[in-house]
């Protein structure tokens, strides 16, 4: 019986020793595994930090490389502007622009009761300041029409249309035209024309904004022309 107890005791002791050794070995393995994981985590963090730093450096280098050409482009633009600006100034200074101001429109007065000095009936044509042979931009009286103006401000009659007429109407004459539109039109003779006048195909040539507009207007037939003033 004692032998059996001794054997059992020894077996239990051996079991305890083996269990203790196994526990210690497992603990060491766990510690080493955790240490390995911690070490790997630290290495990963270091690698990530290095990668982030490398990316930042590369971005800064790319930005610097992009900024340098942009600066060169700005310098080239400044050089081009400096070279072209004097040329433009010289071109502008070489072109003579007439300094004229367009007169404001003044409603013409009512001439219903005005005495009529002479009456004529004929065909009225149209012309523009840019017509064939019209190069000066001025009428025969010296009035500027090169900007497309078609009115003249008369001190007594207001804004009246400009016409070219024959010698039977002195420059500055005021004429009243009927049967040319919805209402009578007051005009002033400020221009001449070789094919215009009494006994010719057209009695008057009415000024329009351009020659293109004149072609659209065409000819007006059987226009009644009444002279209200002869000359200025």
C-alpha cells in the first residue's frame, strides 16, 4: 500500500512539474509573440511615416518644378507686352481721328402756316456718306457727315434732314417734302450732286446713314418739294 502511495505521489509531482514547465513555455511564447507584434507595429509605423514624408517631399519638389516654368511664362508675357505696347501706341498715334461731337436731336417746328416760296415735284433718291466718290466725309458746305449723321440742327427750324440739290436751291435752303413718308419732312440743302437738279432725273438726293441703307430706300416718285427758305 505504501508503495502504491509513493508511486501516486511521484506521478502527481511529475505531473505538476510538467504542467509548470508547460505553463512557463507558453508564457514565454506569448511574451515573445506580443513582443514580435509590438516590434512589427513599430516598424509599420516607421515605414508609414517614412512613406508620408517621402510623398510630402515629392509633392513639394513637383510644386517647385511647376512654379519655375510658370514664372518663366510670366516673364515671357511681360517681355511680349513691353515689345508690343510701343508698336500699338505708334499705330494709334499715326491714325488721325476727327474730333467731332454728334449734335443732339431737336424736334423740328411746325411749318404748316409758313409761306411757300416755290413748289416743285420730282423724284427723290438716297445716298450715304460712304457712297462712290464720297471720300472727304463732308458735304459741299463743309458739314461733317462721316460718322453717319443725317440731321443738321438749324437755329430756326430744329433738326432737319440733309439733302443734296441743284443750284436752284442755295446752300442752307429749307425745304418741306410731302408724299415721301407718313408726314411732311423738313430738309436742308447742304450738298450738291452732278446728276441732281431741275430738269434732271432726280430733284433731290436725301442723305441716309450709309450707302447700304440708301439702296434699300431706293427712289421716291412724285415728291412735292416746297421751299420755305432760300439760303441761310
